[in-house]
């Protein structure tokens, strides 16, 4: 059997939740596995519903022929960003590195296997997009029966090229950062710069399509989508293979994917051991200076330990600090951009004034800050070292109070700055500004305690890779979904109520409601620490 297949099979078996459910005797753990599976199924269904809605919209405007290109672009974008965020945890600096490298396999084979593992684990997301858009395209276009197998087989190879591009960029970032003492900070900075570069490119392209510099593209949305397929060759190959049944394009997509797969892992394999060894090593300095020791409370000491844990992991730091960085940039931008202009751009000319949007300012900031909470992942990140934490002469409630304190240290300064910046830009009155600052503090506290409830209730300690906790953990999913939808609903509600009653009264009621929920969640955390 092929070496890559052998390694891939064993990796999948060792991390299979189905195997865990079959052989685990712990009813709570089996329940968590079922709950996690149900949560993922809900996410897949939501993504499929969104894709079908896009197909219906394209069909309503007579753009059914552009659906295959749209499908290719969506899958490519998903696979690129999924891989870019996971490369450091899956390809480099992963926990089972010593065990895998001790096996009789070449470094190139191990790297290729880890890439295939990423592909298989993310495949349900890509298939959700592909199959839902195939259903929409089949209903609208009534294609021949041969289109369906060509679509399905070709879509299996669509994610490979963008995944290879993201993996190679991650390889370059890891190689560039491996030589620095603060490897995690350097890699995180390079990754964030690349992400912001992609966002900037998106706005540049949007501006290009919107202005008269590309008049040929402005003729219709179909022309724009077709042009995108012309720029990105795999999307064009997929579209022609499906719409014109050109098997040569399908074979070209498959062949290019396989050739690039081999080409990428030749240079990666040559530097694989060196990069991983550098990332796993720790620099030491001989210039020690004895200074006075600082006394900290137990909670502050635990918060500082969580800070060191975050700055020691690229995956954790990228996900935990990304919202705060966006919040900082949004606050700076608000100081230099007119608030009315921002309203016109974001709301696309909706008939809403700045006064009507005043009560939504805390929720806008919370979208940056509150969608990720460190307390949802830190209990699980203890992993196999959990027994050490359990053996320390520290009560559980003190431990989790320290973890919650760290999340407050992380989120509150950015929340206060961005809220003040938005209020200054919107020329909000002083009373409104004070209420919005209080509301922001309450939302930070709620995010902290609700994340801690999810982190304790859905703790997972048997992970082999931090990505499984930070990005794919059940605690993160349970925290994110109700939090996100409740925030969106409350934002609409407070804007509506602000038009029929005093906006300050609406904000005061919102503060009382969030404070009550925060208190209940905190009591829940304290109850969980006694179990």
C-alpha cells in the first residue's frame, strides 16, 4: 500500500470520533461526541441553504450559466483560508511530530500525509457547497445526466490547488519565522499581513468592477463572474467541463492538481525537519539579570500564564487576537472616516440615520470582540497536562477566575477604544457614550463567562493538534452559534426600538439584560467548578 495512504489511514483512525463513540464507555463523552456531530450537521445545512439561496438569486437574474464558476470560486476561497489558518498546526509544529518522524517514512511523505489529512477533514465543507450548488444548477438548468458525475468528480479536485497555494505560503511563513527568537509573534504577524493583503485585494477588485476602468466587465454580473473564471484557470476548467462537457478540461484540472501536489512537497520535504526542529526549539539567553520578584494574586498569575500560552501558539494567537486587531483598525478608521459615509457604504443607501444607529454601536464592536472567547478554548488546551493543573493547590474556581480575567484583559481595552472612536465619529452625546461604554463592558463580561461555561461543559483533553480545539472544538461551536445569531437579532431589535422610544432607555434595558445573563452564567461557572 502507498506510504501516504498508510499514514493517512492511521491518522484518520486515531482521531475518528466514530471510533471514540464505539469504544468509549463514558456516557458524558459519548454525549459530547453526538452533540458535536449535530452541531456540525447544522453548520453544513446552513452553508447548503446559503449556497442554494445564491443559486436561486442567480437564476432569478438569468445567470444560471454562471453558477458553476461561482461554485468553483466559493470552494477555492474556503479551501485557501481554511488551509492558511491550519497550516501551522497541521503541517508544522504539531504534537505527534516526534512519533511520526521516528517511523520509516521520508519527511516528504509525512508532510504530504498531513496535507491529505487536512483535505479529508475539510472535505465535508467543500462537498456541502458543491452538492447544494449542483442541486440548484440541476433544478434551474435541467442539464444532461452526464453533468452530475463530471461535476462531483471535478469538485473533489477543486480545493487541491488553493490548498497547495495556502500550504506553500504557510511553508514560506514558517521558514521565515523559524529563524527568529519570538517565532510565534513573527509567524502570526506574517499570516495576518497576508490575510489583510487578501482583503485589500478584494476591495481593489470590487473597486475595479465598480468603476469605469473596466467597462467591458460592467456589462453584467455574468460577465464579471466569467472574467473571474478566466483569471483563475481552475474555475474556468471546472465551468467548461460542466457546462460544455469538455472532459479535456476536467482532466486538465485533475492533472494540474496532482502535478502541483508533487511539485509543492519536493521543496517542503527538503526543509521539513529543519523548520519543525527550529519551531519546536526554544531560544535561551545568557544575559540573565536578577531583579526584584513581583507578587501577583493567584488570578493574575493564571492570567499571565494564559497570556504566555497564547503567545506561544501561532494557531491560538491568530484566532484569539484577530478580532481585537480588526477592532483596533476599525476604531482608527472611524476617527478618520465620516460616520455618515460609513453608513452609506455598509448599508448600501438604506434609509437609516446616524441617530437611529446609535444603539447598535456596542453590538458592532462586539462583532469584532465577542465572536471568539479565550475561555471557550483554554480549559481544553490544558490537554494531557490537565493532571498537573488538577494536582496544584489551587481551587477550580480560582483557576477559572484567572482564565476569565485574562479574557477581560484582552478584550476590554480594545472595546473601550473602539467604542469611544465610533462615538466620536458619530458625534454621539456624552450620556449615550457613557451608556455604550458600560454596555461594551457588560458584553465583554458576558462573552467571558459564557465562553467559560462552554469551555468547561465541552472540554476535550484527548486532542493531538491545537487546531482541533481552537477552530473545530465543540465548545467553540456551541459558544459561537447562539452568540452570533443573538447578537445579530439584538442589533436589529435595538435599532427598531430606538425609532419608537428613547434610545438611551433602550440601551439601559439592554445593559440590565446582559448584566443579568452575565451573573447567571458566572453562577453556572461556579457551580461547574464544584462538580
